[in-house]
């Protein structure tokens, strides 16, 4: 239990505090799987973890820009978060407690890319002109808001491709792989390209551990739950959502 994976917190830090307080010994590191929705800087909100000496790593989710640039800055800006901003795992790999962990935040958005269809856009530099063409007649502030939303919380091919050429033990994502009925096999392919043995995801507020025919595993973590890489629950959070039958090629 040196690393705990924490599902979508959605401002429910009380559940994280309660869970940690019940542990005889805290984990060494935490990986937050997105959808924190920071109304204050993450350095402030993550106090239940930080004051116990737990190193906080994170990726973003599709709701982390719901409050606009201010909410996004509360999660990502170095000026707000001198402790945690440098521990973003998105589009990079970090060795956490001896484990090579890669991160891919956000979700697939049709305006950018929704596999198995090919990408509409590859890089963020392509986005402003594309949105302005789509939003002719829109007010400038509406165009800017959509550009910011897509640039921040969408899964971008340029980030995916950057990770695909590297190696990792675990891939953490907000979006689900095909082990979830609403997941996407492009994430399975990314994990396999990187040699990862496990994908850990949030987004759907469900708990499960599934294994594919080739041994790749996928771990879903429900909202504000704390779970180890082996699927052991350290604490419970929000009541999980219903999970339907396992998709073909996976067993739970």
C-alpha cells in the first residue's frame, strides 16, 4: 500500500480525510485520477494527504475546467501550487515509489478525437482556427471559453503519441479503457505500446479489477475511494455507480 489511487474527488475531501484517518499507516504516495474541481488551490485542498507526508501526484478530468480558467489554475498553476503543480502526471512518466507511472488526463471529445475514428485535430495549435470557423457569429468570450475547455480537458493525439513511444509499468487515465462498457480500446492500445501491465482509471465512479486475455489489467476506482494497484480498498468514498457485464475480452 505504498501508493493509493484516488478516484474522482469532486470536492469530497472529507471522505479522503476520513479514510486516511482510519489507516494505521498512511501510504507513501497518492495518485488522483482527475475531477478534483478545485475551488481553492490543490496545495490547500490536498492538506489531508500532504500533512501526512504523502506525495501527491495527479491527472485532470473532464470536470476540472467546469469553473473556467480560475478552477483550472487552482489545479495546474505553479504560482498557486508550488508543491503539487510539478507532480502532474499528464503526458509524462514519473517514478513513484519505484514504479514507472504514466498519465493521460481528460476524455475523448468528438471535436478533437474519438477513436476508433481518426483525429480531427492533432495538436493544440490547430484548435483556435478550427473553433473560430465553427463559431462564426459567436461572441469572442464564447469562442475563448470553448478553446480553453478543449485545449485543457480533451485527450489530444499529440499527448497520446508522445506517451506511446515511452515505457511505463502503470498507465493512469481519467477516461476508461475497453474494460468498461463505455471505455475506449485506444487506451488499451496505448498501455500495450508502453509495456504497461495495468491501467488505472476514474471518470465512471465504479470499482472493479479486470484482466484481458493477454494479461493486461484495468482497475476502476470510484469517486473519492482509495484503492491500491492490486485492487485492495483502503477506504470507501461515494456509493459506486452500477456496473454492467464485463465487455468481451475481459474478465473481472
